[in-house]
């Protein structure tokens, strides 16, 4: 019997030891191993297929592309214009800095953060992504939008699902740090309440750090007390400004572009006069 994919692989890493970015040496990344016997070719699943399927499924938990690489040092507080907003964001940043400086101890206690503001565009997701990028240097971190978590759970109910709901929940329950963005925007139907309780309670029991961003205060969330009480006990509540900075940033970007255009026109006129 001849194996087309395993030649020379005896001393290479096994699929179980591979990182997500590595190419499996047994199947060369195809997830299938071809074998030939009596002129008949057969394909069998490589051991890496299950790992690859899990990796694909959990891509929803990655930090959004727009925020990858952003760190807390580049979080701009000068874009807030209202005096109350400036004070609120300054206080929030100080709390977050103290929390991260003492993260080893906070992690041992399972303490996370609940970052909230009723105003969309106030910077909650941006600061959460900065926290994620900082913690990723030392810990396993998953960043997921609340609605996407629920959709991925529903996807596991299909007959052709790659793996079970329990496997997906296990991945969310066991990661060192789970960041749930936009928590509470969903309408908490009975099944949604139950699934969120499963995730939050499992992490609560095992003292796993969970960080939330929300458009609601903890007291105004529509989830039942089983959930909110656990969040209250295991998070520091941090208010963010009731001011959207997206319009301010767009306005500043527009001004900078106009300035570049005007500068370019000025240079063009200067060069034109030099040739007269």
C-alpha cells in the first residue's frame, strides 16, 4: 500500500502539536491523506481535520480586523469634547491601567471588567480591543460579539454542523480571557438566556476572566439575576462617556484630508510660478 502524503513525515510534528498557522506535515494542509492499494485510491481524514475545523469555527472569536495591532497607548482621549466625557474616560483609563498592572492577581480571582455606555461609538469596543491585544502577549484571548456567539451556537444545531454545541461552548468556557462585545443587545429569549448562563456560570465557577462591553448598565440588562449577579460579583463596572466620538473622528479625518489637498494645490501653484 502506498501513501502519497506521509512520505518522509516520520520525524515531523504530529497534528496534535501544530499551531493554527502551521501546515500539517502528514497531509500538507489538505486535511485528507490519499492511500493507494491495488490501483484504487482512497482518501481518509487526517488527524488535523478536527483541529482545522475548530480553528475555522472559532475565527468569529478573533479580534476585529480594524482593531488588530491597536494597543492602549494609542487610545486617544483627546477626541472627547465634553468636559464630563473627558473626566469619565480619564477615570476609566486609570482603572483599566491598575487592573492590567495587577492582572496576575485579578486572574487568580477570576475578576473581569464590565465596560458600559448607553451611547454607541463611545469607544468601548476600541478600549476592549486594546485590552485584548495587551493580554494576548501572555494569555489565550478570544474576542467575540455577543450576537455572533449566539449565531454560532445555532449553527451547531444543523445536521451538517462540523461539531457539536458542547465543543463550541467548551472552547468559550475554557479560554483564559473571553471578551464579549455588545453584550445585552440581543433579546433574551429563554434559550438565549440559558446559553449565556451556561457560558457565564461555567467561567464563574472556574474563575475564568470575562470582559464585557455593553450599551446597558448592569442593572438595566434584561437578563435574569442568575446572570447579572454573577457578572456583578466577578467584574469591575466601568462607565464610559455618553458621547460618540465617531463623528468627531470623521470630522477630523475630513479636515486633515482637505488640508492635504489645499497644501498640494499650494505646492502646485508655487511650482507653476517658478516656471513662468
